[in-house]
C-alpha cells in the first residue's frame, strides 16, 4: 500500500510540473481547429487541405488579465494578420481565424505576444493542396 501512495504522489507532482510548463506558464492550451464552438476548439488539426479555406487558432490564457494579447498570423515570413485581445480575467479563452486563399500553400504559423512584445508561444500548421 505504501508503494502505491508513493507512486501516486510522484505521478501527481510530475503532472503538476508539466501543467506549469506547457506550452507556456500563461498559456494552458493552443490549437489550430476547423471551428470554435462554445469557447472550445473543434476538429483540431496540424494540417489543412486547400478545400477548406478557413482555420481558427485558439488559446487558453492564464493570469494575463489587464494585458493585451496578439495573435500574429505569418506566411512566407510575412505578417498576414494581427489580431489583438484585451484579457479581462485570470482565465481567458480567445481565438482568431484566417481565411486562406487556395494558393497560399505551405507552412503557416501563429505567434502569441503579450502587450510587452514578449513572444509567449508559436505554433505552425501546414496548408496543403487537396
């Protein structure tokens, strides 16, 4: 019984440590999705074919209240969109979307910045031909 308690304690400590680190101490979730419904990303993707011309980027922010957070959409090293959000609570879920032209194939990324211009997180997806 003592071994089980020790193992359970070690597991809980390791899970708590991971929660503080992923993907950033102020972001508990960051996903590309086909849609966002009821503040939840639906159909999470890492790759999207060009028959679907719209994608969402969802972030679950923690402890950034009073700050402005920016989603910066980048394609071929060019900023294609920059969307800002005023964070009004300790847990704030935000998402932005991008309409994609069918010829804009390749790697896209979204960078998440705090209002002090600190890069909090960056994530990529691949836009491919159908």
